[in-house]
C-alpha cells in the first residue's frame, strides 16, 4: 500500500478524503497484459487504514506491460492512470506497548 496526496471522494452525500492506495495484480496472462485491482481508502485519526471509498480494475498492456518488472513500477502506473500522487509507503501505526504490571510485593509474616 502507498500513501497518496489527499483526494476528495463523494460517498453517500459526504465528501471524504482518500489518503491510501492499495493495488494488486488479479490477472496476468504472462504475455501481453496484466489487470490490477485498486482501492482508494480513507485514514483513521490514528493513521490506520479506514474505509474503502472507491475501487476498480485497470489493465496494463503494450510497452507499459513489457516494461513492468517491479511492484514500484506497477504502483506508479496505477497512480498515473488515476491521476494520483504517491507520497510514500503506507506504514501501519504501531500500537503503544502496554504499561508493565508491577510485581506484587510479598509481605513478611511474623510467626509467633
């Protein structure tokens, strides 16, 4: 997944902001074309992946398909088709470590 410059998406009467691009190849004939599924996703306040705002398929053919060697190339191609600007890799937030539980203090018991 990649972070992108924010894009406004109309969704059920609201304008929401897509900030994450997810894409992967769903079909590759290993000769002339590859089809990519993409999603534009919102981001939650704690920077986690939010809801899907739109999705679709794109097919790469011709010289572009022949030049495809890496995932970065594919992401750049998908972003170009959708007129998006990639700003970096999406890195999920790391939840804070839990507070350590203090060890119980053993009480000394006097034996009479």
